[in-house]
C-alpha cells in the first residue's frame, strides 16, 4: 500500500517530469587511440565554448561543412569515467525510488560503448557505469536500511542477436543456442508492468561483488559466442537488468524499480549490397532494432498515441521501462577518428532525432544550436 504522502510526492515528481520530458541524450567523444588513423591531422570534432553551448555543444566537420548539435550533456575525450557517472548517478538512484530506468550506449563499433558501460575490468579508475551504478545502489541500500527499508535485488543478463534472445547466465550451455524451441525466452508483460521472459535465469543478489561475478560470467558467455559466431558481441545488444523491490513496514510503503543498462549493437551501416546470407540477416536485424528503438523513443517524446514497441525484440522487451513515467538516457558514443566522420555524423543525427530535435539544420543557420530539454531535476 502506497500512503498518501508517497503518492503525492511521486505525483509531483511526475508532473515535473512531464513538463521536462523524461528522455535525455548525452554524447561522449572518446580520445584518439593507437588504432585510429592518427597521421591524418584533420580535426573533425570540436566543442564550442560559448556560454550557451558550453558542455552541451558539439561540432562535426565533414567535407568542410560544419554540423553543430546540442545535447543535454557532451563529454569530451578528457572526461573521466567518474565525471560521466556524476551526471548519471541521480538517474541510477531513482531506480531505488521505484522508477523504471533505461540507459543505452549507442554508437559504431569502436566508439567506446563498452568502455562507457563496463570500463576496463579490474581497473579502479576506469570502471564504467554498470559497476559504478551497482556500487552506488548497494551503498544506498545499506543507508536506507537504517530508515527501515528492506530491499531485494535480482539480476538477469541477456543478449539479443538476430532478434533472438540468449540467456547469458544460463548454466545450461545447450539452451543458450536456442534449439528451435519457439516458447523459449518468450516475452510477456503483466498488468503491473513487470516483464517476464520465460526460462530466463534470474539471480538474487546481495552485494555488488556478487553482481561483478555474474558480469564476468556473462562476459565469458559472450566471448564464447564471439569466436563461434563471427564477433557476435558487436552485433548483438547486451541487456543488463536489475530489479529492485523495497518494503518499509513501518511506513507501509513499497517500491518496485528496474534499472536496465544496455550496450547496443554497433550502429555502423554494413553495406547491404555486399552482404549475403547470415551477414545480411544480421545487418537487417541490427538496422531494424536500432531504427525501432529511435522510432519508439521519438514517438514517446512526441507523446504520440501509437508507440511501435512491437517492431523489435529489444523495444518489446523494454516496453514497460520506456513508456509511462520511466526514465531513459541515451549515451551516444562517437569516435574522433577522421576515418569515422561519416559514421559519427550518423550517430549524432540519430541522437538528435532521439532528442526530438530537427535532424538537419539549414547551412546559413548552422551556428544556431538546437535547444535540448532541461536536464533531470
Ligand atoms: P565499442 O564497445 O563501442 O565497440 P569500446 O568500448 O570497445 O568500443 O572502445 C574501443 C577502444 O577504445 C577500446 O580499446 C577502449 O578501451 C578505447 N576507449 C573507448 N572509450 C575510451 C575512453 N573514454 N578513454 C580511453 N579509451 C577509450
Ligand atoms: Mg563493445
């Protein structure tokens, strides 16, 4: 039973969110790395320093033409994992308050999605936002315990490859290859907005250490697929889900939050003409799910009546966590390499569309930035 005070607080919070919209788009440009074409001196990305665009603007130079964009936040190659997390921690925290949260990493292969999400395993400073989020959540849980809150946490991890779900925590290896069993990993949503995926392994967790262990296990399961299935990891979506249930008997309150952290498949446009068979199918599946995702977020931002959740496995799986009063953050990762300029422009345009901004800016107005919505309050 949710008491009035809590209901009122949530309602007010929702009203504020409604005014602001609950979709945010961040952009992160990674540093140049050794693999990049560093001999080519052309600078393709710059960060405007005008008062209005500071920390939010990015300008891409392609064939001498400038493409300016503005997002809720732009991280430069100098931005640390810590600096990125500071901007996200409030959103993570709201999952403990009973909100459904989705954080996506989008971008071409090699743009820094996995670095942003996971970071370098074993390196303290380089930890990405999945380990940082978990540490924060388990720390906060400890503090809330003193206020009478009891939390239960459950983790699942899956991969969507070619519109097929693969359970990354399954101990049964044979089941992870989908032996033609149509009922396996069927997605169902109950009226309370909970998602059930049949046969998916769900693990109760009590510490961030336990989750780290599971992340390692999932990582191994992914890399096995990598060699067997043609570097599957860059062509599949990785979905980490933490379900949070909190009860406070004294206050007679309960909350049910979900935190979804998603490392999306590489967004690069693989040439359709050149690919056949499995590769063509793979390409089509990625294109379909990424464009479905932008269609869904776009429709939600525009408050359209029909939201096409069912057009892909990913959007259908996340349906209850994308609509309503849930919160979505898209981190668009961009490579600064001159050879990636076309893909970078595509990623920024995707982000701009998700941000419900105009996609193209007339040349003459190119210095006027697109206005994003306010950031999370
Ligand atoms: P993706 O997951 O998008 O394919 P990765 O996260 O694997 O890309 O990043 C590609 C390479 O760039 C990796 O070697 C990674 O360590 C490095 N990298 C990405 N982002 C950063 C960053 N912000 N700082 C330092 N190195 C980075
Ligand atoms: Mg990756």
